[in-house]
């Protein structure tokens, strides 16, 4: 059910997909979907919770792969985004797309996205602090802009080799800030 919803939401957008289409894709009934999810909004929120958990797992992975090496953790996170860019080229980032489709700030799915983005920024800020960067909040914000910008640029096709550029920019930010912080 969630796999069918994800595929349809990714290819056609949240607003463009009805519960009947999800039921047909999942080879089930609308009634079965409503037994698990009270509303379509609840289904959308759960789909985004699962996606957010995958991103949080990427943080966990880079921390486990590079214990005590926050610079490598940050670069590992950037690599996770860079490696995922080709999959975004068709429809783009599901979080950005969902925000565009859900202007109501009280929508449960929007709250999931906002919570996810806040957790991501906190974890990245923590990595920057552990790396000894002079202004972890500012640097985490810069890196976030670059990560998100790469995703949008990949979706709209405005920048070629976005993954390579993303890695180079994040590396430059880290190296420059480490030099500045130790000067």
C-alpha cells in the first residue's frame, strides 16, 4: 500500500493521486486503505515519515562509518545526497515537492517535513560543532543551502554535474572554515 502510494506520489504528485488510484496500484480496496489510514492526509504523512527515517538513517550510517571524524561524516552526508541526485532528476525531492503541494502549515504531512528538516539541520550543526568549525550554525545553514540547491538544480536541469559540484562546494566550505577557525 505504501509502496504504491510512494510510486504514485513521486510520479504524479500528492494532489494528482486519489485513494482509488492507490488502491488499484496496490491491488486492494479503498476500504482496506482507510482501515490503515484514517485519511489520505494520514497516508501522505506516513509516507513522508518513512522517507524522513531513511534520511536520518543516512546520518546514522555516516556517523558509524566515520566515528570521531565529523568532517568525513559531513562529506559522507553530501555524498549520500550527490549519489541520490540522478533519481531526483525526473520528479525532484519529495520533501520540496510536498511542501509546494501542501501550503497549509497545519497539514500533518507538512509538520512531518518541517520536523524532519529541523532534525537534519540540528544533526548537521552538531557535526559542524564536533569538527571544530567556528560558527557551526552558519556553516550548517550554508551546507544545507548547497544540499537543497543541488536537488532543485538537478530537478530543473539548470546545472550539469550537480553531484560533483555539490561535493566540491561542501569540501571547499569545510576546508575554508577549518582554516579560518584555526587561524
